[in-house]
C-alpha cells in the first residue's frame, strides 16, 4: 500500500496523507496525470474516516499538487514533482535506500532501522541542524 498513516505519531492523519502523496510524487511512485485512490476505498483500506481523506485531497488541490475532477476522481497535477526539489528528493532516496540495504545486510530489522533513522533525525533537531 502506498499510504500508511500512523495514528500514534501525533501528526493529524490528513497531514500525514498529504505528506505521503507529496513524497510519492517526489520519488516517482506517483506520476503526473496518474489517478489517486478514490476517497471511500482509500478510507476503507486505511480504516479512517472518508472526511479525513477528502480533507487531505482538498488541501492538496489547493496547493496545486493534485486535481479533483468531479465524477472522475483525484489526479496528480501535470506540474507536480517537477524541478530541482524532486531531483534532490530522488537523490536523497537513493542514499537512504543504500543505508537501509547496508543495515539489513548487518541483520537490522525494519523496526530497528526506523528507530535508528528517527533517533538520528531527533539528534539533528537538538543540534540545530534540522533542515526540514
């Protein structure tokens, strides 16, 4: 599944969905013109309220990331994912993928890897090096 919100993260689910859609576009998992899952089917898959998905989609439309077509659904905007920011994210994704492969080769589980990344990010935030 492309989207996996974490209800215990403290970040509103609709914001998590928005960030995950943007990330999917930046990494090429979703491309311009591609249709997103429907509101009700996505809400059912994620076991969340359809209004939460609808709110995320409306906000994404307002930001120009997606287009909502009445009766047809939600589609990735033609200009979404273009430019240097998307290139930078793809390059960073490659670095992260390499690190994950190395950690798995050393026997680390996905949960351990996730905790390592989260601890690393938390440490960056404390030193004032947080860039995001």
